[in-house]
C-alpha cells in the first residue's frame, strides 16, 4: 500500500527498530463506532503493510461512539495508546490502553477516562517533564464554545489523574484568529509536544485559520509546560492538521492528514527543520 491507499485521520508514527508503525482514526464515518484502530508498518515511509487491527473497541466495550486519534508512546518498557472514546456518561474522554508490542493487541488499562470528570475532552497526548507524566488534551468547543488546551498530571503508571487540570490557552487566543460573532465556536484539536535540539519546548495543535484546517505552533518560552507561552505563525495552512513530529532515518519529519474532508483524508509526510527557535516545514 501507499499513502494514497490509506484513509485515516490524525496519523501518529512510532519508530522502533528500523520499523515505522502508523496509527490513526479510521476515515470511514469519521471514527464514529468504527470498532477500534489499525496499525500500518513500513521500512521507508513509502510502502506500507495492509492494516492490522491493534485494538478492537467492540470487544472492549468502548464502541459506544467516538473512536478517535490513537497515539502510541513507549513508556517504561511498555506501549501505551491514548485515544478518545465516548464515555458511559455521554461525554468524550481520553482513555489509556496498553500492550507489550507496538502491533498490539492493546487492552483497556485506565479505569475509564483520564481527562477531567464532567468535561467533554479529546485528543490527549502524553508529555513527560522532569520525570512527571502529563496528559495534554483539548476541552471540547462542543461543551464550552471557546475550546481550550489544558494539561493534567498523571500517576507514574499512567493509569489515572494525579491532580487538577491546568489551563494553557483558548482557541480564540492566537493573534491570527479572527474574532467570531458571539456563540460561534473556536475549535482546538490535536496537541502534540516537541522539544527542540536547543532544549526549547514546542506544541503543535490544530484549528481553522481563514476557513481552512491548519497546523499551529506554540513555543513555551521557559522550556517548561508550566511557563509562559507564545503563539507563533501556523506551519501548515493548506487544509491539513492534527499532526505530530517524529525522527525518521533521514531526520525530523511531520505527519498530518489532508484534506480535512471525510472520506478523502490521507496521511502526509514532510521534512521539518528544527532551528532551535522554531520549527519550520521544508
């Protein structure tokens, strides 16, 4: 298979032992009751395997609704998937799954969602600072109109919340976002944390800019998620987003989906350059 054959949103790549493992939201029906997630493997980012089921949400009792945005992190020798599902209370939240291999099968690990109780949340990503694991996630615009990006500390074993959520910014905050009429929504999607070669800390996230899905960039000026942040110019403005950075055999890469149209989404790969002060797309 090649990328044009793969209809997924929210691509996430884990590189391990010379193999690239790619996960994502099944494009058909936009991840609603799609029964879980697949993993694709490649040695060159060009030719990919057929999809292999790595999590069956039907068997796990999590196919009530949203099956969105899986990402897999290696942590303390195991593989943890963070993904969005519809909870029994009717709100979306990020759950943690676990496996012994990047191929899965992943099993339910956290006792329910690790996002805050009573919040509609999605797109949780793992970030570790000074040995402390955090979940960075979006508080959905569907519940609060002006969506936000927040973080919450997790227990050392990633199984539960370990503190209160901390607000980072709202969807309306960046200088390039045009004000909207009262009651119109500001979307926040897909945060992903990245530390540059100079030690500076960045986040990419997605929203709509000038009517198109875009990949946006934030810099944490102190090098810590707990410090002040600066919104930089968006890095993708051509109807693509919900991406992540990873180190390939040829250097830093970004992957994201484009176009942002149900049924047409495909993973895109581009080289990225870490200048130390910002990240640019080559």
